[in-house]
C-alpha cells in the first residue's frame, strides 16, 4: 500500500492522514494514521505523546530518547507513552501505519503498566505471530482504506476487556487534563474520591507517569498546540500557567523539543502536523485533540 494517495509519489512529499476510530473502539484508540515521507532520509522530532503501535510499511531507522538511548525501530513497533520529545532518523522512503493508543487502549492491548515502558519501545512481533502476519498483509495491500479496515479488524482481536474502575478513572483523569489549563493534582483526587497514593498508582499504570508529570506534559502540549495554530503572541497565550517565560521555555523544550520561536517559525513538518491535530473534524476523542 505504499504511497497510494494523491501526490504521494511526488519527490519530497510528506503527508499525515488520520482515520477516526469506530464507536466500539473510541475509548481505546485515538486514531489510526498514515504517515508518508517520500524522501531518501527523514530526521525530525516527535513530541511527548500517547503510546503508539506502529507498522513500518517501508523505511528503517531508530529513535533517540531524551536520555540519549538509541533504539532501532522494529517492523512492528510498540512505543510506550512518551514523557519528553524524542528524535527519529529513518532511511526512506518512509511509510508508517500507526495506532495512537489511549490509556485504556494501552492496557487492553498489553496488560502491562505503562510506566514500565514509558520512553521506550519493544518489538511487537514478540507479542505473538499475529502482529508479523498483519504487517505482511498490510504491506501487500494496494489500497490504504482497505489496510485501515484490516487493522481495525485485527485490533478488535487483540484488546482485552477493561474493568469498569479503570474506565471510570480514565474518564475523570481525561476530564481533569482537558479542562484545567494548569491541572492540579488535588482536583483529580477530589474528582475521583481516591487517595493520593491510589491516584498515583493508576496514572502510572494507565498513563505512564505520576500525576504531577502528567499534568506538566498536558499543560505544555495544550499551549504548544494553541501557539502553533494561532497568530497570537505566545507570551499572551501562556498567561499565568507557568512561573515565568523561562519556565515555559524549559517545559516546551522538554515536551515538544523546540523553543517558542521555533514553534512559530521553524517547526519541523512532523511536529507541525501532529500539533495541529486539534483542528481535526469528525469523531476523534477530545483528549487526543487538546494534546
């Protein structure tokens, strides 16, 4: 299915297309997306994000994490939730069919605590033969719409049932992250009726980080998305969400990988495309738009 959409054969073309989840998977998956870069080499940043399941249809490369670790990207890449911007280098042409795994989706797919895989990845082929088989099937498919349908069908066979207590917690946590400009941990504790220790255990298990780090991540991503999508001065946008401008610059650099000036004027095409997903129409989970 490589390069099977308009202008995809154009040299130097980079494109990102999102597919909204069906209703039965909307609590588990933010989207399926098709990323194509018809270039001999791709080097760029990706911001802190949800966990991802990525099928490398073409291209080969590696990720460089915040602490300097470099890990080669397997054909089926299970990337845990990221708590900082990461760099990637790929020999192209590159095409990836990816799945943005929401917190419940991560746990339903892996049955593992997200904090044990945050800012790291592993080979999806180790989960079972089905992942290698679906990768080969996707590579043979000539039409990307058919490939996406194949992937939805495959995912339905992979997700385990999620208990209602996890569902209730994620609903409260997503609301907390989405509705507070600077999320306070006390507000999440109050909304859930849980102790601070219980809240920390659940955010680590499902989101991959303790609540304070999670709040910092979403605060930075929300404001970065606003800055990238408007002409307003970034100093006006941040308001009093940060201690001062230096504090915001450090947080932006950590979670998005750029300075405010780069965000407005020199942002790479990959982070620019992902940051603007808040403008998507259709049936996409709200939490995936504000991040």
